[in-house]
C-alpha cells in the first residue's frame, strides 16, 4: 500500500509540473495583444525617420500616434529613445514571467517583439543575447534575428562581425575635398570571403553588398579596423 501511495504522489507531482509547463507555453492572446502594441511603437517611429518614408506617410503616422505632425517632427529623436526605454522596462517584466515570448506563446510575427526591443537597447544586448540565441535554436524566433543581434554585440565590443549586418556611420573630413561628409561603412567581418554563404544559411535574402547599399553604403569595401581607424580619426 505504501508503495502504491508513493507512486501516486510521484505521478501527481509529474502531472502538476507538466501542466505548469503547458500553461507557461500555451498561446496567450492577452500577451500577444500587449506585445503587438509594443512592436507598433517600436517600429512606427523608426518608419517615420526612414529616408524612403514620404511626407504623406509621416502625416499619417502622426495621426496613428495621436500627435501633432509638427511637434512629432520636432521631437522624433527624443521620442524614440524614450519609447525604447519604456518598452524595455515592460519586456523585462514579461521575460521574467514567461521567459522569451516566442512563437509558441504569442505567434508570428509577435514573437519578434522582444528581439527588436532588446536590439534597440544595445547596452542590454550582452545581458540578453543568450536568451535570444536559445529562442532561435528552439524555433521560437527566426535564426537571422539572432544573427543580427550577435553582429551588433560583436560590433559594439570592437570585434569582427559574422554576418555583415552592421552598418555604422560618422561625420568625417574628406581628405581629398576638405569638406565634411557622412561616411558609412560595413563593420569589419570575420572571414569576409564566405560571408554571403553564412548569410544564406542564416536566412538572409540579400548579399552583404546588397544589404550595405540598402542601408546607405554605395559600395561595399572590406575594411579592417586598422584601416577604419585611419579614416575615422
């Protein structure tokens, strides 16, 4: 009888733990709605400052965010970091409660929300990169997003990136013309000759050259950090 009782307790505890795990990963529509709202604010203001966004669309964005168009235009570069900070405070609480809010819990593309919010708070990337990496490995997040965050982490540490996703820019004096200009460049890439192979395997549709041009680099040049230091000083 004692043995049967013990087995019953073990089965009960196991069932309880399985149910808890199931509740934690079950699709959560309320959380999805909350994250969708956060993703909207993360993306909409960045769309506003995109060079390809028309004035008509900017006016529409002002209406969508319930703001005066002129005030939004004047304050956009204050609004973005403030929004990023507020979103990060929220996402930290969500991660603490649920772990990474991935595809199983909130569906797609809502599962990308936490990635974007952490990516846009770069000082927090070292703390949360492993979480993002594991979410990608477990199929809860597209692998290419994990690759993008890894590149940003490495670039911020002054190391060579892996997938060539990070484009930096700085105002410099052109030594040939003597005029000030904005210099865009691809952060140095480890094993650059094979970068497009890695990009394809990671799920990127564009080559490093195509991506660089899309982000403002007219011609991709494979710089080393030593070469860049001479240009940027």
